[in-house]
C-alpha cells in the first residue's frame, strides 16, 4: 500500500534565466510532524517553497496535498486546498491594522468572516493589538500576525520560510512551541532555516539543501545536523 503524504513534491526545478536555483528537488511531509529544510542563504529554499505554492514557474513539477494533485492550481487555489506559505519577511500590510490584515485574507480566499475573530483569539497579544497598524508591531508580533493569517485557512501543510529571522530568543522559543502544537493538531509543519539550531527540538525528519540540490530524507535532528556539516565540508 502506497503512503499518502500530507505533502508530496517531486521534480521541482526553478530557473531564473540561465541560472538554475532549484534542481529536481523532491520532499515529503507527514501529517502531524515537523519537517526541516536546512541550508545556507542562497541554497534555493525560498525558491523551492514558492514553486511548491505555484508562485514560481516549475515546469514538470508534481505537488500534491493529502493525495490530491495541485499541479493545475495557482497560489490561491493551492491555499484553498490546504497548502499555505508564511514567506520570509512576513509580507504583511504595514499600513493596515492587525484586524484588516486578516480581513484581506478572508476576502481573497472567500472564507467565512468568523475566521478573523478565531484567528485573533488564537494569539492573545494580537487581540490586544487588533486596531494597531501592523507596521508598528514588533518583529515577534508581526510573525504572530503572519502565522494567524496562514492558519485562517485550516491548512493541512504549513510552509514556514525562515520564521525565526530577526526574532529575540524568547520569541523564537514561542514560535517553536507553536509549531509543536500545530503538529499535535495534525498539521504537517515544514520549516526552512539556514541553521539547524533554529528549526526547533521537535523536528521529526528533514532535508539538507545546498546550491539548489536537496538531500534524501533524514530522520532526527542530530543526523540532519551531521549531514549538513558533511555537505558544507566542515
């Protein structure tokens, strides 16, 4: 019997002109687990995530969520089917309030308006700041907003592109704990970071990405770190 993965991505290749940023990449993520993709800056992690979301062209790629092919869908369609990305740098709307940022997603994806209140309730700090312009939030608060926005769709797979970037250690711990809770809820959480130590202690399995090429699946954080060091020649 073949395994049905929460996320199954194969043959993902991304080119920028004559430069190949991602080469025939493949990965799998299981429901209720945390999967890491570690690699230095410029390794192709963001391009890989954007291609899986349908935001970058990757001819011939195959991406499915819970056994359903997403190949014919763009980013909005993929989000509706359960694949959601929190991009590097959060990409919130700084002049809109916290609440307005969430309402934008409700309108864009035709979600029930009650999702806004549910998202705010999930993050007590956002509830306190709901009427504040998002651009005035701290880095940690902005990351909470980006996560709240992503979770409004009840994702099956949550892609987090360098979610710890620029965050204080105490906030990093909070994000790691949140990822663990989301995995416990059955979501497949996929975290891309340049450092193994930033992906969190509860990583089930992962991959190493160097110069656009991704390794085979590796189980356990110590083995991921060992392979990362080996591929970097350290």
